C-alpha cells in the first residue's frame, strides 16, 4: 500500500476516541448513515443544532444507537470529523496518481473541492471546532490538519522529481497555501453563495502551484 493510501485510511488507526475501541461491531454502513444525517443537519441548521436527538431522528435510528456508536456528543463530533476527513483523503488519494505530479496534484485539488462542496456541513463543523478549542488546545482538528498537510506536502515535494521548482520557496509553505485556498474557497461558497465551478476554483489554486514551478 502506498503512503498516500495509508494516509487515506488513517482514521482506522487513530486511538482518539475511546468509544470506537469499546464498540468494534460498528459497521461502515451505520457510520455512513450517521455521518450523512449529521452533515444534512449541519448544512441546514449549523453545528450547534446537531444534537444526538436530531441525528438519530434524521438517520432513522434510536438515540441508543447513536450513543452506542459514539458515547457522547463530543465523541460524536470527533468521530464525524475523523470519518469525514477519512472520506476526503480517500477521494484525493484515489485520483492523485500518474506520471505527472502536477496533474496528480490538480486532480487531488479538484477532488477536495468537489467533496467539500458536497459536504459543506463538514467544513462548518471543522471551523466551529477550531474556534471552540482556541489556540493551544490540540485536538481532532489538529490531527486532521496534520494528516491533510502531510498528504499535500508529499504531492508538492513530488513536483521536484519532474519539474524544476523554486528552491527559495518552502514546499511546506506551498502545501499550506494550497490547503488554505481550497478550504477558504469552499467556505466562501457555503457562507456567501459565491458562484464558481470547482474547475475555476482549481484553476485559482493551481496558480500557487505554477508559481512554484520554473
């Protein structure tokens, strides 16, 4: 298994939430049903309105099922973030391949834009948790950021094996700029209704990449 695909399934390996280890019988189908229900609520009403009761009702399961899978609301939020990030990384890794690393990087950027555009509630929950935790409070959001950054950094560094790159620029900074561009354009569309296609958003983000290439 490649490094990219190992990172795409990282959520299976993270011992962040004790509820997961206590409930090994949880199925992917139940995970996906609860994730989709919670994202629907967040898209419509925001993270604060996403209660265990609301998720259970939207998913068509009992509150006991939600608690069985998550244990508490905070555990539910952590697991939703981890599960959503796992799906995001899997979508990116699926298309980030081929002989030309620039094409692979653009494919990954487009996949991220499409995924976040289809799941604006995930981005809203991420932002909400960032503000709630504040600086100096590492948690699930930091874990997700670090894994996505590692994924992007590997793609950016692979450019140097095919193209001449500007060695005066930090590959870490380029990866961070890509991360910020994709995330902020997604939030701009979700919060302000900006009308742009994912291809247009990818074109803008690729200006960062092409500015790094010589």
